[in-house]
């Protein structure tokens, strides 16, 4: 199972604009949620974790249908400069 790890940076792109990146840093976690910094500035928030096919996912902007989904399987090591 792919899980979010404390201190790791994860990122995703917006579905409608692949030039728009969203990045989070995991500060702490429980079995059902992660506390992250980002994706909009340095705001700290708690996000619920969803599991699909053994991979944890969060939706940092979960207010609309095309909000980005950030997966624990895709720890971002190469963000654009």
C-alpha cells in the first residue's frame, strides 16, 4: 500500500491546465487524514485521505469536480523550476 510519509513533497497538475502545479508537504498524519502545507501558499490544513486500489489520495481543493488529486504513489522529485 502506498501511504503518505511525513516530510515528503507530493504534487499534481490541474486537469484542465497542465502548466498549473499543486504541491503539498506532509507535516503529520493519522490513519484517516494528513496535515499539509500548501497547495496555496504556506497555508496549513488537514485533508481527509481516500484509498483507491491500495494507494492513498487527497484532494486539496475538493470544492469542484476537476480539482487536482494528489497520490501517495507519485512523490514529486522533479517539479518545474
